[in-house]
C-alpha cells in the first residue's frame, strides 16, 4: 500500500503506463523544427491565404503548399471556414500542488488524476470540465473542486501552489473532427479532441496525413463529413 493513499475498497495497479510532459515535448519539437527549417514561429492569419483551386499561397514569405490543415484547437471556432461545425469550447482547470510524503513512482487516478511533477514532492491534479460562460480569472470554485477530489485520493496534507486553465475544443458527439472542407478541397481540419488530445492526436495525425496523400480513407467515426449537412452551402 502507498503511504497516505485513500483506497478503502482497494484498487487496480496498471503496469507499463506513464505520462507525457506535453510542454517539454512541444518545446523540444519547436527547437527541432526551427533548426531543420520545417517550423516558422509567427502569427498566422487566414486573410493571407490565397488559393487558385489546386494549390495555396501564404503571402508572408510567399510560402506555397498543396494543402492547409487547420490545427487550432478551440481557436478553430474563429476560423472563417469552419464556424459551421458543432465545436464548443470547454474550460478545464488543473492545480499544481505540493504533497510531502506522497510517492512519485506512479500516476494516481480516482476522481482526479494526480501526476508527479518535475520537482520532487509536487504534483498536477486535474481536471475540471466547464461549459460557457467562463469566469475571466482563476477562482475559488475550481480550487475547491480539485482540492476536494485530491483529498479523496490522499489523506496527506497538501499545499496548492498554482492553478492553470485552458480551453478544450469539444464536439457534440465527443469524437474528433478530421477531413476536408466540403467546398475547399485544399483545406482540412484536425481537431475536436476534447480532453483526449495527448492520447488520440499522434495516431490520428498519421491517419490524416495518409488520407491527404491518398493512401487510405478516414475512419467514419472521426470524419468531419458526418457534419457536411450543417454546411450552409450544402
């Protein structure tokens, strides 16, 4: 048994699991992309995209491509080409906490996930799930909810160090949205992952790349064609 763990009815131990430090991974990929020349770090604007029907030019730098993929997360709601899709922003909060004495050899999950942080004795606890309208600033409600969930996992005293919030792109049927725009064949969407982006995006990115290269078909459950009927021009 783990010291301080609250588990009156026992639990299950899953071996071979792990967790991903997303911020560190993205930073490493950004460094690699800039060094190898496949990443440009700048503010993208749809107004600078010009298409002749078969290819696309992005005015700053004269970048040319056969295809554009919108990977903007919840910001895809502001994309002029995909506003018709049933994407809904959903806000989630996490706490960074210090829990002296709690083992860092595992991820705990019971009503909340408790993931070891980079600093020994610190953990990330999450996450909340809130629909609009969102509170403009971090508040007591999220902290109380997550602190209560953490107290259900461990009896050890803990200190809340900080709160972070983000917005997920949620979809009505809780399935991702991949595929081509119904009227602009040069444009595709890759999004709608909700809270499952880390686990789903790598495999589905490969699927979309193969699809755009005419090597496979998209899986019906994730193909945004299931919502073509909502497109105003259809």
